[in-house]
C-alpha cells in the first residue's frame, strides 16, 4: 500500500506519510527500537551490583549543613531517587535533566559524597576542558571542606604534574576525579571507582559505560544534560535509562526579559547596559565563534571590546576572554569579573561564560542568528541568577529580522529559520518548551543529526510527526519484555530476530543476544 497505493488514496496523506500503511511501518520501526532499549535496560538491571553504598555516611549531613541555600523540593526528590538507586542491589543508570540554573551540580555533588563516604572514588566527565575546569572549581569549593581530595585530570600542564595526578588516582588518595570524557582513556587507572557522572552538555557521546566495563569497572552511572531535551529524545537516545527531572527553579528568581533588536535599535541596547552597570550590576557581551571563520570572529570580539571601552561603555571597565588566551590569562580576567573589578565581560564562545556571577544582569548576544537555540537558552541562563530583574538582548542582522535577505550560499539556512529560533527564545524562558520548539523548527533530520546525538536512523518513522506512537510503542515494548524477558516465546521469535538484526551492533546488544 506504500509503493502501490489503492485507488482513491489521499495524495496529501501519501506525501506526508500519514496513510494507515505508513503508520503501520512507522509503528513497527519504533516498536523494534523500544524492544531493544527495554532489553538493554533489563540486562543492566539484572546485573548484581558489587558496590555497597552507605546512606548513613556523616559526610552527607556535613554537605547539607555547609550549603548556604535551601534545596528546592525538586532537587530533594531527585536526590532521593539517586540515593535509592545507589543503595539498591541493581546498578544505577540514571539521566538527570533540568533547566539552566535549576541546580544539577549540587545534586551530582550529593551522589559523589555518598560514593566517597562509602569508600569509593567518584569521577565527573565533562565534554570540554573549560567545563572540566569549571566543575573542578565548583567541586573544590563544595567537597574539599569535607576533607575529600579533588583532582583535575587535564591534557595540558607539565608532564610531571599530570603523572602525579594519575598516581593519586591509581593509589586511591584522589577521591573525586574531574576531567573530560577522555579521563577513562588516558591511561588513568582508578583504585576503586564507584560512581561515574557524565555531563553531556547538549551533545550525545555514547555513554562511556562500555569503556568503563571493559576496563573492569562497573560504577553506578549518572548522566546530566545541560539543557532540557525533547521528550522523544529522552525516549530514544536515552531510552534505556531511568529519568529524573528537576522541574523547579530556586525561589525568588525573576524570568529574564528577552528582546530581539536590530542594528537601528543598538542605542536602546546600550542604554539598558549603562542603566544596569550604573546601578552596580555586571554584564556579558558574547560574540559567536565558528571554526570556519575563527579568525574574523576573534577579530570582531577584540574590536568589539576595544570599541565598547573607548566609546559606549567608556566609564566602565571592560574585560575580554577568548579561546586563544592562555589559561592563566583567562583565569585572571574571570577572577576579576567575579570580584566585580571588571564590570563588562566580552567573550567569544558559550563555555567561556560558564562562570556563575549572580551580580550579572545583562546578557548581550551579538549576531544572535548564528547561535543554536539550546546555546542561546544556555547563555541566557547565565543571568537572572539573583532576585534582580535581568535582561537578554539578542542583536540580529536586518536580513534575519525582516526576513528579506536570501541565503548567501548553497546550504546556508534561510533567514526565516533563524528568525523562528529567536522568536521562540523571546516567547518562552522554559527550557522544556524551548527544546520541543527547537525540534519542531529544525525537524528530526537535523536535530537528531547522527553526529550530534548518535541518533537512530529511521526509514519511515518521524519523531516529530509520530511522537504519539512513540509513547505507545514504548509502553507496549516494555510490557512485552517484562512478560517475556528473553523474547523466547514462539510468537515473539521473529520480533527478537528483527531487533537483533537492526540494533545489535548500534545499541551494543551483545549481552542481550
């Protein structure tokens, strides 16, 4: 019926893949994937955990007492879910997602304290060196006062220092180990690894579980996502994990007011900046940095910083950070910004502004059309972290704002797509809403690009169009695996074969087969 449709079949339905025959094929595809995920989850849960975590460790109480703020009810709920997993006899494989600024780091810190207080090591893996350094500083501040030894495994620095850190990890004197995802591949051996925290930062690297297991470790695994992910993505890419959601922001925060401005409205943007700076607040000005045009992008940021200092913001101190600076230089600028010595921080990439400065109330983003929606939302999350009203100023080119310009080159996105992204950001400050909007605008093909997410390729199914079927396929597949865990019943053999044929290598189902 798909290749040779019946006479009278609606042409529009055929084009959009909405005929009963299309729907049937799409459901089968989704069902077989969910069977694979259910089978993989079953195998993981059948493993008997060798680790014994002690929920009565006094370190947890010490950490709670040391906090200068009250945890939200959502954070407390997620911490209970993690503690329950870790103290059970089954391995933990849990995904924690929450909006920017919802407090995922402190949740991860609680899990790490439980591991270390029970005599194990905890590792936190970040996708970039800069983020690893940021986590290192945070964990030093939280965990060193508890008497825990925190180390950073870095690709840079002197060879002797790197060797010394490795020795601390292999001897077990280092209890908390922070690094990039390569921390488990750089010849680092752990004495007693009990917990691996993987910070995903809106890019999907196949969970490092396989590498850990091959190295003889079977830690509990906690995955954090930087920004919320669409429901369909949670059910597919992360479909074999248990999911916890921090759906509450710390109290007293006001939603960030977001404005989309053109070159002719630049004066208004600078006025907002000056007003906030004069009242003792701080600001970020961010420039895009794209590899193809790195040289010109870097120049734009440097010239931008000079121009602001000489002209519009001459009465304030402007600092600059970019990826080409030495770590020490960058550290100095960041420290001066945190102390309030620098009032305006001009920066190139997203992660350069990964600092938490509650006094910052303005995020001005130049060439906002060149950023992805998740990136923009994450940047905006750098302000609005105190009870003060904060602002996000999206500076975009006229072509994008008025949808008049044609794409300059083959393959370049039309201005309307950029405009939709920026409008979505102005409309909502909710990361969960923005994630679904991002998926709708980009479509599953681009959003779930194999390189970005490690996403399964479908022949017929479409994760935007068939989201309702995905939920149904998941429920039915998980129910079937519960009823017949090995899919050995004669009626299920063909399904088992289809599942292994399609997903055995991609989802590493060796242990299932």
